[in-house]
């Protein structure tokens, strides 16, 4: 009994040691990764600092701002194109006032009335924080809403989404895509089967033309035998006739 208890305690102790050892390895791995990340960040900061010193801070900042503006413009263009597709498909339509599930299009303006580039911001009201959502509810086109940093947001366009129609359109397109895929698969399978059949026919024709037909072989053999028999008969007849003479 004492031996069994001692053995059990030893096994439990070994398991605890194994768990602790594994936990330590995990922590070491995490620390190593953080250390490598810190090293990469430090290296990046060094490169950036050298770049700023070589090119000049103003030029670097201008280049970064240009890149950010280009991305913002690309995003705005993509959002506008998506909205226009929804209008063309019939599930997005302009409305007069902002509702709980409206899509709002507007722009941010500075205190001097200047418009922040790219000059177009589009978002569904469901993504607006509750603190600002109430300020949009019931607003109309042309309404300005206070924003952060002394800026204002001016509403330029308001749209409603017919979610049922959008869902039906998506289902219809998915069904059409599935049907087209099935049809293309069937056509490919049929074409592969036809090609395989053509190969089999071609192989069969090659075998037949390379082998002498049995009828031709028999005829050739028969012709040879006939000639031999004729020769033998002619020779025998001639000999008999000569002897008689």
C-alpha cells in the first residue's frame, strides 16, 4: 500500500514538473518572439531616422501623407462604385432622411469651410458609434454635424437598402453561378468522354490496317494452291499425251 502511494506521488510529481517545464518553454518562446519583434522595430526606426536625415523630414512627411491620401481616394472610389452597383441592381435607393439602416455619404469640413480630402466619406449608420448615431437619426441632406478636432461632417447623400431584395439578388446570382459551373463541368466531362472514344476508334483502325484480313489471306492461299494444282495437272496431262503419241 505504501509502495503504491509512493509510486502515485512520484508520477504526480513528474507530471507537475513536466507541466512546469512546458510552461517555461512557452514563456521562453513568447519572450524570444517579442525580442525579435523589438529588434525588427528598432532596425526599422534606425532606417527611418537615416532616411529622414538624408531626404529631410518635410519630404518624408509629405511622401507619407501622399500615400495615405492615395489610399483614401482609392477606398472612396471603390465605395462609390459599390454603391452605384447597388443602385443599378435596384436594392439601393436615395431617401430624404437618415434612418437606422441608412447609408450616409458626406464629407468632413474644417472650421474655415475647407473640405478634407478625398472629399467623400461613405458608411452605413450601423457602423457609427451610439454617441454619434443619435445625431444622424432623422437628418436630411445638407445637415452638418459636429465632429472631433473642431471639424464638422456635412451630409451630401442618403440611401436606403432593401435587404430582402439584396438577399434575393445574391441568392439568384449564386444559383446562376452554380448552374453555370455544373453546365461547364458537364460539358468538360462530355468532351473528355468524346476524346477518349475517338482515341479508342483510332487505335482500333490502326490495328485493323496493320493486319491482313482473313479473307484476303485465304484468297491468297487459295490462289497459290490453285496455281500449284493447275501446274501439276497440266504437267501430268502433257506427259500422258506425249507418251500416247
